[in-house]
């Protein structure tokens, strides 16, 4: 009788742990995931060591071990801070601000961003200085963003390895939209 009671309690514990594990894996794969910021390429928006939560379902979460995606809530928008698989090394995740959408013509001129010939005047873009660097960021060069790709830049333009250097982020590489800094405690805030 006592052995049956111990087996019953042990079975309940194992079931509870397995259910919690499956739920945690589901949430991490399809809903929200934590990421740690390793560099200062997104200063002042994100600092080294910040831990953020990324919304994975907004653009259609990737089904693990496949190229399939769940239905999306919306398309990525200019100004979103996105986490994506680095095109030159699929083992690395990067975080940058989305600047150019598919079909856009991007130009960096006198420290400002022009999209399709129009100056971006929103504070997200106009309060930063963007340097002309790399093969895709030369002065006077207009870059057309291919279909199903995006052009991204770090907020800290002087020390960011971004689309100016290595090109475009394919749509299938996007993991999600950065939502909130949740650690360290004194920096808790929504990411804009």
C-alpha cells in the first residue's frame, strides 16, 4: 500500500515536470524567447548585457527543424527592432533596426537615411548619424532591397556590422520583434 502511494506521488511529479517542460519548449519555440545583447551595436537603445524578450509569433514563428512558418500577425515594419539569423553564419543571431523593406531603394547621405528618395524624418532615424561604410553603404550609392529581403542597421552606426557590410536579411531568417528589456532591473522598458 505504501509503495503504491510513493509510486503515485512519483508519477504525479514526473507528469508535472514533463508537462512544464513541453509547455516551456512550446512557448520558447513559437511565442516568446529571451536573448542577451552581446555588443554595443544597438546603443543607446540596447546596451551590452541587456536581456530582452522577443515576440516570435508576430511575423510567423518558424517551426523548429523545418522551413515552415506559422501564420503571421503582421509584416515587419520600418523601425522595428528585429532578431534574425545572421546570413553569413547561421549559428549566430543578430539584432538590428529594420530600415529597408522589399523593393525599397536605400541611400545613406550626409549621415541621414533616404528611402525611395525621401528623407526619413521620424525621430527613430533622424536623431542618429549613419556612416557611409561597407559595400552596401557607400556615399552616393543607392541600394535596391531584393524581394523577400530586408535592409537593417544598428542604432550605433559607427560600431555596427550590419547590412552596409554583408547585405540583406532574407525573410526566412527573421526570428521575431524585440519587445522589452527585462534585465537589468533598472533598464526595464519597452523597446522602440
